[in-house]
C-alpha cells in the first residue's frame, strides 16, 4: 500500500477531529475513519468533508435544542410566577374578605353590647324606680302603724323594707333606719311602762 500526501493529510485531519471531539463518543467512529482513510485514499477527502458537515449539523442541532430548552425554561418560570402571583392575589383577597367580616362582626358585637348595656341600665333604672315607689308606700304604712301604735304591723312592714335596701336610694335607706329606731324606742317605752 502506498501512502500519498493526500492520504497523510486526511489522516492528520482525522486525528485533529478525534482530539477535538474528545470524549463525545465519536472516538471509535474517528478511528474507523482513519483506518478507512489509510485503506481507501480516494474517499478520504470525502469522509473528512462529510464529518465536518456532520459536526456542523450536530452543533447546529445542539444550539437549536439549547434555544428551545431555554425558551421552555423561561415559559415555565413565567407560568410559575403567574401562578404564584395569582395564588397570592387569591390569598390576599380571602384575607381582606376575612378582615372585613371580622370588622363587621366586631361592629355588630359592639352595637349589641351597647344595646344590652343600655337595656340593662334602663331595666335597673325601672327596677330602682319601682323599688323606690314601693319603699315610699311602705314607709308611709309604717308611719301610720307607728301613729296607731300597732308595733307588730309596723315591724312587718319594716322587715319588708329591709329587703329593698339594696334597690333604693341612700335617702330611703336613712328613712328606713330612722323608722326602725323609732319603732325600737316605742317598743322599749311600752315594755318599761
């Protein structure tokens, strides 16, 4: 077998290509091309040209795949951001809705508490007025019994008045105490006399 300068050049090109491809898995192919270049000198230039074309095609396909991958990544990121933004908007809307409901419930509770306090105050005032009116009537009865010298009846009325002490004014309590003292004095004077 005779080695021509073209065969030698083809072999060197193959070696350079093999070293450029490195560990890309094309080393075996390159060795086969080198062997075929040594044994088939006429097709060596065609093989080198074919390999360069394949390499360019592979580079082009890899670049296109990388571009598609990058575009897909950007789309996925945008979709994730949109989903996160949408979810946050929904959470914020729910939180705002809950805060508004809480505010409304708080307002209603405050209004109800104020109404209940007012009603209780009115009821207490009404009970106090009622107790005051009954106490005034009973005080008049007790005085009448004392004037008639009916001490037992006067004591019975004063006992009932003592049950109303917490519901009447300080002035009425003082009157009750004075009547009780007067009744006690009358009872002592009858016992002594």
